[in-house]
C-alpha cells in the first residue's frame, strides 16, 4: 500500500530508540527515549492554506528532526509512521 499526504503534510518514518548507551550499557524498554529523528517517506503537494501559499521544502529520503509531541501515528505494513505538518519539522539533517 502507498500513502500520499495532502496539502502541507509529510509522512515520516521515525528511527528506533537507542537500545544501548554510547558506553555499552543496555537500556530497558521503559527508559528508552523516543527518537525525534526520522526519514521523510512522502510529501504533500502544498497549496493554499488560509489564503497563504505553502511551498513544500522537503524531499523524500531526507533525514529530519521533528517536534516531540506532534503528528498522528499509524501502522502500515508492520512499520510505525507519523503524518506531520511541514511546520512541525525543525531541521533537515545533512551529512
């Protein structure tokens, strides 16, 4: 199945939480922090919202940093995705 977000929405695939610290200590599931880094899977077309033109600045495949409590989570084909507004994405991570 394929998903196509509408307007200024973006579908992202969050990275899994770190299961081990940098020093090698294995973290229990309860203390693992939710990652705020994700990969862009699909991007809406933008358009006119509230009389303003919204230009989409993101591209599929980019890694992004997003706000912690934003978007709507859903499962598709065994993976957990989030649909989020472009304005809830804080930065694009460049290598």
